[in-house]
C-alpha cells in the first residue's frame, strides 16, 4: 500500500511539473516557433467593422480616430481577420463593401482565425490577383 501511494505521488508530481514546464514554454515563446499552415477555404458572410459592431454592445471603440477594423463576419457569426497585404488592401479600404453579402476564398489559418485572401465575390463580381496587372481585379489576363 505504501509503495503504491509513493508511486502514485511520484506520477502526480511528474505530471504537475511537466504541465508547469509546458505553461512556461507557452509564455516564453518557445512553443510559438511551430509553423502554422493555411488551408484553402471559402467563407460566406459580410464585411463589418469590428469596433462599430462591438460598440453596439458597449465597447469603447473610436473608429473616427483609429479607423475601421474590418473583419469578415461569417454566416454562423464567427469573425475572421483578413490579413492586410497587397491582395486585401482594396477590400479592406473600400467602406462601400461593408454589410454586403460576400464570399471570400483564401488560406485559412485556424489557430490565428485569419484569412490570407486569394479571391472574393461581391455583387456577382469576382476579384482575384492578376499577375499582369499586379493587383486584384476581374481582368481576363490571369
């Protein structure tokens, strides 16, 4: 009985110490060097300003001073960040796209809840990267 209690105590101590070590790794950044990979996916929803949306619930957003923080609100209510880059600049800057049905395809990084844009369809017009024009457009020179 004493031997079983001693073994059990050692196992508990080993488990607790490994959990503490893992927690320290998370906060020290040692675990963060794992490569995240995006999976190509499409999402339907609407573009919204996260700040304006949260302000309706009492958040202290100040979009007039700090600008709109555009997100894709999916049909099931999940907010996805659209990675700001040359592929998404026009979409994120054009407020006329807000609150309109949109379908966005991109590389989805689930752990970061972020979408790296490949193309989008809004008002029956699909925009994707044109190598010839070096911008997102609907030209035929894909």
